[in-house]
C-alpha cells in the first residue's frame, strides 16, 4: 500500500486491518463481551506491572512513541484473539467468499507495484535495501511471508479452480518480494509453518489426490504469468543471487569453514553469548537501560522483565508445545480460521527465536490469545461432559 498511496495508505491499511480484527471480536461476542472483562483486567494488570518495571529500569522504549503504540496493539490483539476463540462459531467459516477475491486482486496489484519499485532501485546498487529507512528487509520479508502464507492456505482450502489459481499467483508474487529482501529467516520459518499447516490438516480432504490434481492444474494456469513476472524483472534474479550467497555463507559458518564471514549469524551468536555471560546483571529485574533486543523471544522476555517475565515465558512455551502436540497427535479437523491463525502464529513464533522484538511480532500475540482461549474453551467443554 505504501507504493500505491504513500505513507498515508500504508498507515491507513494498518489501522483498517487492526480495526477489522477488533470489530470481528466485538461482533462475535455480541452482548457477551462483558464476561471477558476479568481476563482483560487480570492480563492488563500484569502488563501494567511489566510497564512500570521497564519505566523504573529506564528502557529505551519509553523514548519511542511508535514502539509504545506497537506494544499496546500487541496487547489488544492478545485480548482479541482470546475473545475470538472463546466465542468460536462454526456457521460462517469459508475460503470461498467473494470478498477474498477482491482482496486477492488488490494484494496482487500492490505486490506487482512493489516488485516494479525493486527493479527501479536496482540501478542504485541497493543490495538488500529498499531505498527507505522505514522499509527494513527483515520487516518486509516477515510481512510478505505472512501475506504469502495466507493466500497459499486459501488456495489449498479452496475448491474453485480459478480462485485457487488467483490465490496461488498472489502467494508466489509475495514470495518474489520475500526473495527480493534476501531474508533467510522468513524463508526457513515460513517453510516450516507450511509444514505445520499440512500436518494440522492431514485428516481433512484438502490434501487428497483430487486436491493435489486441482492444485497442479491451477499452477499450470498461473505458470505463464509467473514466467513473465520473473523474466521482466531482472532485479529479482539479482537479489535471488544475494539470497543464495547468504545461505551459502550461513552453511559455511556452521561448518566452521567461513569464520565470521556471515555477519548476521555471528552477531546473533555474539549477542546471545554476551547476555548469557552477564545473566546475574539482569535475571532479577531485567536489564538496566535496555535498548536493543537479543534476537530470541525467550531470552528477550527475561532480559526485559527479569523473573517477572516468568508467567509470560510459561504461557509462551506451554502454548507452543500444546499446539505442536495437538497438530501431531490429535485429529483437530481445523476450519479456515483456526488453520490461518495458528499457522501465522507458528511462523511468528519461530521467527521470534532469531528476529523481531516482542512488540513488533503482532501475529504471534494474536496467536497467543487465540490458542489460550481455544484450550480454555476446550477444557470447559470437556469438564461439562
């Protein structure tokens, strides 16, 4: 949207998307929204406690209004996800809604416009950058992997051949944008998230032989478009070479052939070692004047909040392992909503182990709330039986 209507369109799309999710929770809960107030008060009080701690420790977030807004957004999405799961309905979930076609066309136009911009700035030798300090390659990769995952899942869950082809085209266009960022994490964790989706839905008819044939036919329909898109944009090829080179450096580093040639991996290893070697300085109340982030969610929780972060840490690992176990061992028969939210959560969660601070990983917080609500609601139903 940034390349279609500028900064106002970019921020407007974020506000509209956030408003739609919040609105969905209120519509679903209806007059029962008030019964979730105790949960909001309890978790909100814990959040205020953590906020007071970071203020006392003089964390840099208190001097950055944007990061403060992101933090509040994550908290609200946590509440919204919880309400959506606790008030779950099964009378409307579909991957065949006409509105999704319109969103697919809009997304495709925006992605093509973005790829055109990448081609334009390739003359400036921008390497992984996008000529704008607000467009971090990791952030661009993360957002477009989320977009690509959503439309790839919609394609797999849709039985209409033409719509499946459209959604696949959007997904592949988003993948091209991810390639243009030369971001390894998004590709690795996005691929594992799709593996999770396939395992989660292994009991459904989405992955049958017939579904596979329809998917292959859809890919055949969109193949000419992908070829044209790829051949007409040499910048994609250039950045794909950068991506391949970065993967090669990473493998060489792990094999101890390349020394510290991979600055990204080496920097993370250094940060983790540095924090772990000074654990006595932050484990109780968190790091004094904390301003960066350790590129690891579990470590970041304790670096920011010390032992007061323990409830958050326990929620994190319990929900992650519960949904992983459920996907592997249970026959969940998930609908479209559950599949999309939990798959995005898995991508966000895995990404948080190597990148992204807590306050910018919005899909992870939506997933935390949704899974917490889902398991509490399921436990409530089982107790009734």
